C-alpha cells in the first residue's frame, strides 16, 4: 500500500483501493508462501492481477502502476539480480532519476529493515551506513523548492529509534546539514543522537547546530574553517574537540580518500 501510495500520490489511496490492493497481493503471494520456493511475485504480477479484477477502481490502480510495471520506468518490476545474502550490500540511488527516487527509497528502506530483522533472528549484528542522508528528508517540489518526503523521513526516524533494539547501529552521513534541519523529523534525530561527529561546517549550518546542541561560540570555533580531520565529537551531553589527521603518504589514506584524482595516486 505504501508503494502504491508513492506511485499514485498521497491521498489517492482510499478504503476501496486498500481492499483491492490487499486482495490482489494475497492472490499473487498465495502459492509462493506455501513453501517459499521458486521466484517471489513482482510488481508485474500485481499489475496483471489488478487487471483481472472486475472493479473499475482496480483498473485505475493498474493504470497508475503501468509506467512502473510495463512502461519505461519498470526497474523495480523484475526479479532481483543481486544476492541479498551477501555479507555487505550497497544500495546506490544516484542514477535513478527524480521519478524513480521515491520508489527507490521505499524499496531500499524496506530491504534494509527486513535484513536487520532477519539478522536479529539469527543473532547477528548489523551496521547500516547512509551517505547523503539529507535525501531521505527532502525531495524536489514545485518550482525547484524542497518539499519534505514524509514517508522516507518517518520510516527512517522509526529505524533510528528501533535499530538499537534489533542488534543494529545506524549511521547517517551528510554535508547538507542545513537542508536536513529544515525537517522537524531530522531535527529530532539530531537532538536525540548520543554520538555525533561534526567536521567543518558552513556559517549557516554552524548557527543551526549551535542552537540545536546548545554549543558555545568557542566550541563551534572547532568546526569553523577547520582543516580535514579536525572537528567536534558529541557524546551524550559532552562536546569534545578532536584532531585526527591521516598522513597522505600512507596506504590507508590511498584506500580511504574520496578526492578526485587521488584514488589512483
């Protein structure tokens, strides 16, 4: 239902639509969940089952899904070609495009949550790292302005609170702190985080972070025009300056650098 709401638009899923989606989902999964053998159903199977229903509303839902099932944006309508049992999995949504990004975020978050739950059942710890986490809180809106992506931000907030109870740690990474702080959800996540690492910050970001963390001007000086490896660590209610410079003539630096032109140096 969340997937259909992302594709059809918020407020387009009413009681009738929910009942039909529930019925069709049960239809396409009925055979698979008996023994969990063979290939699981896809969005294309959901589209086909919706078209077999008698209600005109079912055909309207199918029409909304058509672009993402049989149309040109059918990336998520196929069987996965990734072994999701791998020890390390990387999700990259950079090249999805704006029309596919909402559904990409939903699929990715759901996959991560399922993996965390499965690892917990097996007694395994999970480490989740999200780079450019600001993308979960904002998406391009009308006129180029930013509008908050409610589903992904709320989902991530729940994970932020629950993962520690599921043998998992969640680390968010971003350079766009100011854009994150436009979201009340993101502000709550920042304020309730026991551990933060702050590197060099822009003036507007410093001002917002100082208010949020209750930091003094002297403390924020450590993230003002700070060189690489210098910053502040927040642990509980304490803010501690740190210097962690990595010599450039080391193998570790060569492996870790993300600066263009340095990776193969």
